[in-house]
């Protein structure tokens, strides 16, 4: 009798776990057109809503700077790097929709090296 009760309890636990795994999981995936930018440059973000049924680009999300806000401004999905940003500065961004928060993307400021060429005749 004890064995049957234990077997029944184990079966119930398995049913509960299988029902829980049938629930639809969803997430947000943040992408950007570039991960390095020069001072004054704009980085454009987009967000994909990922479910077990597939992936869809969505517009109804908000974007937030989570680090480096002193190096950039954000208007909608467009991040503008400050002209005063130093080489190597990092700006981190996430997107949000309801309770869902996307992965964090980092944009690193790269100042191109200027080369001076001098020629003598």
C-alpha cells in the first residue's frame, strides 16, 4: 500500500512538472546595427519577441540605458554617442516590455586614430 501511495505521489509530481514545462516561455532579444561607434554617431536598436511559436520583431518596447548614460542619449531606439565621449567608453542598453527585459547590449566608443603624413622632397 505504501509503495502504491509513493508511486501515485511521484506520478502526480511528474504530471505537475510536465504541465509546467508546457507553459509558453518568452523572452526579448535586443540587437543593434553596430557594437562600436564613434563620438557623434547613432546606433539603432531592434527587439525580437521570442516564444516557442517563433520570433517576431516588435516596436512596442521601451529602451533604457543601464550604464554609461553620461556618454550617450537615447531617443526611442536611437542611441546617439556624445561628441565628448572618450575612447573605450561603454554604453549599455536593454529593452523592456511589461515584465520582460532583454539581454544587455554594450556599445563601445572607438575614436579612430588620426595619421599625419609628412613627406619631404
